[in-house]
C-alpha cells in the first residue's frame, strides 16, 4: 500500500514587514528553499514530479503561477512542473495534503509541497484590487456582511469570554517560547539562511520580541473594535515574509533513492464553518482528524495551531481540551510571524523538526483559513 512520507523540511527565517527579506522577490525566496531542500536531501531535482506551492495574494510579483516560476528560478530542469494553491492562510498546508494524495494515488513518486508570501512586497488584500470578491448571492446569504478576520477574532473573544489580559498573556508566552527556542538553537536545523545582494545574511526569525509584558501590551490600541475591543497588534499574528518547503515521497521510493523518511502523513482532513466568524474551523477539523485517525487526544504529543489571533488557539484549547504545554511549544505566529501562503509549510517544518528532536510519535497541525475553513493534519514519526 502506498503512503506519503516527509524526508526533508526546510524554511527561510521569517522576516518582519520591510525587514531583512523585503528586498527579495518571492520567486527568488521560493527558489532558495527549493535548492536548500535539494542540497540537504541530496535528491536530484530532475526526479521531482511536481512542486505544489501555496500563495495567497496571487497578484503582481506573486502571479503567473509562482510555483513554476520558482522551479525555473531555482535552476531546476524545465521538466519539473509547478502549481500554485490558494486556501488562504492554510494554502501550503493544503499543498501538503494535495502532495500526499497524489503520492498515495500513484500520480506522484516524488513531490515538493510548500509555499511563500512576501507581504512587504505584495500587501495583504491586494489581490482583490479594490473590488468586491464576494458577489451578490454570498452577501445576501450573510446579510450584507463582508467577512473580516479581525472582527471574527473579536467575535471569538466575546463568545468564549476571553479578556484582553488573557489574550495578552498568551501573546507574551508566545514570544517567550519563541525566544527560548531561538536561543537554544531549536530553529537552526530547519532554517536555510538567506544571503542578500549586499552580503548580509538573514539567519534568524525577526519578529520575536524579548522582555515584553502584559503591562506593556495593555498600552496598545484595539484595531477592529473601538469600544470594548480586545484585539490589538500585540495579540495578533505579524505581517511577514517567508517561504518553506517539504520533500515528500513514498516509503518504497525513499528506500530506492536512499532517503530516510522523518514522518508519515497519517491523516489529513478539512472542515468548514461559519465564514463570518471565520476562525473557528480548527475546532471541528481537529475533532474530525482525531476521529478519522482512530487516535486519542492524549496520544498526540505536539500541536501546532496557527496563532492568527490569540483567541483562535485559546478557543481551540478550551473546546478540544489538549495539554496546553504541548501547544505551539516553540512559539507561534504572534511571535514568529505569518507569511500567509508559506505559513502552513512553516508550521509543518517546525512540527516535523520538533517531533524528531524530541522523539514525539504523533503531531497535529491545524490552522484557520479565510472563508471559515481549516486543514488538520496528523503526522507520525518514523
């Protein structure tokens, strides 16, 4: 029986908006991780059947099928194809799902899944070009409401009863965990440093803030709700630049190529929920992936739940009942950043390395997505 295994996973550092990676074209950033993946695995790129690449704002420098452009920019053979995927913030997690399905179905033998977003160069929301992306029927169904993620986060905080202090405490903890991981070198093995045109090397995630406190975050203004709001820049994910990639194959093909698999894609599912509140689907996605996998919650040793806004993982934690210590153990998007189309692969790269480094058999990843959707994936360490 065919399976889908991950044999290598690599990412760029996550750059701050207008930070170290802002001068790098997103196709070149993508090419960088593709070449790092080939170099670290020793795989000849000519054996890759396809590159499945997540990208949300497919406009300007990120249009014209950036997956294919990245392959060519990397100098890979012209025979290697590329396809670009948009499932909003979960785009590159969806790329992993598509890659796994293609491997199990026999359509692929070797495939790369990943993604990119340069939010400094291609601003969030620019793909709509100032137009209405929803149309009359959608708006009629939802009473004329244009969904907004920040407003959705406010709705979650209100529905679950989270205070501003709780959200800020979670955010401070995210930075503290990420800082500890960085200081202890836990990210070093997964990052491919980027050398800029002037010779500067970007090798560290730039968004981590040290020495923060709930008191300092309390001084920030709310963004989406003036009266009684709780969502600020401090308890939201950061606007970022970055790319990540995973080399995937089957156990049989890995043996043929002399590769050692790190983890197997055990179970992969999707869930949909209310598109107005938008950010709650990781909860049913997690319930669904656990049911389909046959695993119990306590068998999962690590969870990556994207920190789009602090209420998202907190609501997930409240409803799922997972061990809080196993949630985002190396920090999350509040500290590390959220390069939209690259985030799913970034989370999975971090999860794969964390599982291997700590001998964790099962890990679970899920993330909220525009339109009220979520992917959920369980990986099994090999």
